[in-house]
C-alpha cells in the first residue's frame, strides 16, 4: 500500500492505494507519480519531480488521463479528479509526498510556505508569525479542524451501538433517524455531522438554543446568500422590519416605527436604524449554542470530563456564571461554518482551559471556552484567569478588533442589528 499526501491552503487530503499484489501495487504507485513529473532527461534515463507544484490546467489534464487509465485497478483514484478540478483553486500551489511520515509541525511549516508564495512581504511576515503562535499552542494542545472539506461524521457509525452524547440514551428508548448537523444546516453547514445525537436532542436544540442563535444571523443569511436545506433565503421579518433580497441582488428594507418613535428623515445621511428580531431569548443561549456545537465534535475520552456541561446543555441544571465570549467581525465571508478545537494535553499546565474552540460562521468568529470541565482548576469567569488565557492564545488576541463580553445573563433579550445607511454622492433617489 502507498500513501499519497497533498497539502494546500484550500484543502489537504491523503489517499491510500493498494493493488491486488505487490507487483500491481508498485505499478499503481509509479503510475500515480507520472502527472507530477516536471522534467525528463532521456540521455540519463532520469526524471525530476518537484514536491511543490501549481494546480494548472495541464496538470489537471494529466491527472484525468491517469485516472481514466487505472481506475479499473483502484476506483479510489477517482478522488484525484475532484481534488484538482473542484477543490483546489486554479493556479494554487500545493505540496505532495508519497510514503513519508510528516510531523504536524512540518505540515504547519509547509502550509506557511504555501501561503507565503506569491504574497507580499507583509503577508509573508504575517504567515510566519501566525505559524510561530500556532506551534506554541501545539505544545499545549491537540488541535482539530472541521469545515466544508472535512466531510466528517463524528461518533459511532452503527446506529444500534449509539449512545446519545447529550442525553446518554440509546435505542430503543431514542432513535437516530435524522441526519444531525453539528452546526445548524441553516448556517450553511453541509459537511460536519454528529452521529450520536439522537432525534429527541436534535429536536430539542433545533427548537430552542439553535433557533435563538440562528436569529443573530437572519439578516446576514439573506444578505450573503447562505444556503440552507431548502435553498437560499430571500426574506426575513423582524419585530420592526422586513429585509428582502431580490433575485438580481438588490436589497429592500421596510422599517416599521414604534409608537412614540421619531420619524426618520430619508434626506438625512447617514441614516441610523436599529432592526429588532422577533425572537427574545436569554443571552446565555448564545454561549450555550456555541458550546453545543463544540460538544458535538469532541472525542469520547474528552467528553467524560464534561458531564456537568452535558447536563447544562440539555437543561438538567442551571448555571449563572460563564467564561467570557470573544467575538470578531471578519471583512471576508465564509459560506460554510468551521470549528477549530483546542484540547489541552494531559501533560500541559492546568492553568489553561481544557477545551477552547474558534467557531467561524459567515463573517463572525467566536472564541469560546467549553465550561465546567472536571480537569479545569479555574472557571475563567474572573478577569485575571480569563486575561491570562486570552494573552496565551495570541493567535487570536494579537489581532485588533476582538470584542469580549459576558454572556451569562438569563433575562430575555431581542437581538438588534444596527444599520448605518448613507447615500451615494450621485444617488438622488
């Protein structure tokens, strides 16, 4: 068997191929090398193969020819066509290796180099510094990433053996018929799914904390065109507004004044309006929904330390103090959510949180500490311990613009989106 590893900024993946016998295995291996040959010296019967290459049209054609020739020997080879033609960007640099054991630190260094190719000096410096910070975190934490290209199902694949990670029940007391999306499908998630989330808990979360959390993004989902189960949302209604996006991309907002509210002057620029959501819920549910998402990707060993968290998520106990929540508004938009989870190593300092995660949704990143681990010696609710954690995670904290807030409140609130609308200079309407 041979292992082919491909690393790239957009997506990395590994493919294992094996023939019927050693002779066929060797033949497939050398066939797979052919698209990546960069030069041939016929006089010396030598070929040169570069480990860093660009995803060109020429390479894609070579890969397609290869796959068509040997797919009958190993259908798994078909995966290469999707990788180079659909998943990698055109002219994107990538690294590849065969039958090599590459450490995580080496992978990080390779990815840093790939990011810096064709970048200006400032971008190269930023990539280099980010890698240094990531290596510091890797010494204390195991890091897992889930996103559009991971296509992962977390948990027990056999329904008959599943025990719900949230309510701890199994069949036949509960069922596992639904396709449980770890993050709400309405937020664009198609690829991250949790096997061991029973239908009862799926319904419970979908009707409560996930619906509350979703209301934060109602306008963003329409504005940026985030695809859900039924397609792209075109309209959302709030307490004092309706927000609509037409097929040609135009936005219309109907604003309904409340009693006693001063009339808006459309000739005044900029025009400041506050759009209020229909749905009212405790601010704590924002934190709880994020924790539900993180809880949904943890391995069985780590889950054992979060029994108190599990009970809090399904409403078996109430909590009044939570760690602070960090939020960052990104200038760019991701159509599919991502979760990066940091799980503290057993030998690491106990002053740091057991589990930390960055959850990226549309144009917002949240950094959340999963609370109530029995392996934590601090609750990170006080300023000193939280500030020490935040300073250590300088891969985030070194970037200006993060907002740190307390989401422990249990009083219902209506999410508000504040819009600042200004006329274009040539717009007389």
